[in-house]
C-alpha cells in the first residue's frame, strides 16, 4: 500500500511539473461567467446536457453554436419552444447565455461521428 501511495505521489508530481498547461480554450470573460451563472440559476442542466452530462428533456448543447448557429440559439433562448419555456430573459441575459454556450462549443466536439463507432459499441479514436 505504501508503494502505491508513493507511486501515486510521484506520478502526480510529474504531471504537475511536466504538463504544459496549454489549452485552446480562452479563459471565460465576464460575459461568459455571467452566462454560466445564468445556466446554473435557471437550472438549464435539468433538461439540457453539456458534454453528455445533464437532463434528457432537451438536446445536448455542447456544440449548439456550431451546429445551429448563434442567431438560432438566441431566438430559442429568447422565445422558448413548444417544449422549452420562455424564461423571460433580457437581451443582455440572452447574450450572456449565448456567450457561455459559444465558449463551451469552443472547447471541442461532444458528439462522436457514426464513422467512429465500432460495431462493438466502442469508439475508434484516430489521432492522425
């Protein structure tokens, strides 16, 4: 057990020292942070998912900015749909929520393409 603890501590130290810490995602600005707070305040995750985590009543919004576009997202957030309530958000709040979703979208793709799903159900990951 002591050996495992030492190996874990050594590995953790190596990751801390040698990780480059670089990310392609810009740190959240004030507008994105306000949108994030709105996402939590309005309990959006009870119906929607980010990165596959959250509710199932609405779609996964991880890549909504790329898939649907910013104008479409703004219209749906502003007016609601037959399944999504109108949250009565101001223009500023709508812009902040859209900015948050654009920021999430910039972090990568959430969906796995059908070509990358093996017949066994596992994913084929190709780093080429």
